[in-house]
């Protein structure tokens, strides 16, 4: 299933393995709605009502939410849009995406320790990295072939090329490790698929995350071994550019 010049073929063994119990674990392939993190969000400002005596709906003004602008506080009471001090409503475009779980929720917090605090203060979350389809179509910008080849050769630590299981509409994907983000563990927030990464796949992701967050990885890591192999076979990125 994998071409010879990708790390999945080099490490051998099963890259993706069955998760028939659909257990939530590191390496689990899940599906969740995730925001487009590179966009400017929008904010909603209540400016009026359709009916003066109805407090559960409002007419709102939609405008870009910019960090360097002061928050606008409204005196219009709207039951469905109540905010605490310093809060605002933010809206992001989002899309249901396959994600790989790379960090599990921490230890459960004793409620007695945080009595009186909001539930969100200690609500459990997991860390995931989302994937994006490579193939260009009417609904997806996709990626140019030259870029995909470099990603497949692990030239960039923030990207990992892969073929996700049971993804016929997107036969190739790019996992964005620099889009690492939390997802709530409420059952309505995500869906666990029947697949998870094998041990080698998890090691590769851990190596790439180590490069991104710590600036490097052990010399004998799978990523370093693969990069040296690619350099021998196709040359360094600089040599490829000259060619």
C-alpha cells in the first residue's frame, strides 16, 4: 500500500492496526470537528431584538475578532448569550477531520479540590493532530505534488505524509503536527474509528513532535535513520533544488 520512498515502508511491520474495541488510546484514529486554526475568528455582538419582550433571541452584528481591539460589552440582556467579565463570543469555521490521538487525558481531579470552580477549569481533554487530504477537488485545495514528495521524505518535522485506513475519498493525507490541539472527552465531541497506529507509527510521531517542541531527537531515532537513507537515495534538499 505504501511507496518505497516513505517511512512507512522503511520501518516495516504494520503501520496501522485494528482497534476493534474502539479504545481511546494514544495512536487512536478518531474523527472530530476541528477549527481552521489559521483564520481570523468572528465575534457576535447583540445589537437588538426582533421583539422587545423576548430575551432568548437577538439580532447580532458579526465582525472580525482581533486581539488588539478592546472587547465590546453590550448592555442588551440576552439569555442565550450571557457572558462573564472578559469573555466574548468567537466563531470559527470548522470541519470534521480524522485526527490521531497523541496525548491522553491526565489524572482525574478530585472535585472536592476545585469546589466552586467552573467545570471547564479541570474538564479532561486529549491532544490530537489533524490530517488534511492531499488530493485537490471542488471542496479541497489540496497540495502540489512537489510539496507532497518533500513531506513524504520527512523534510519538514511539522508534516507527516500518510494513507489513512478506509479513506477512499482522500487516498493520501498530510498530518499537521503543528496543529496539535485539545479535544474534549465528552462522548459528543469525537468518534473513535476501528484503527490505531502501531508502535512504529507512534514512535515516528513522537520523534517529530520532539523535533518541533524540543529542537531535536536522539541520533538513532527512526526519523533520523530514514532521513539519512533518503539523503543517500535522492540527495539532500539543497541538491534536489539544484537538480
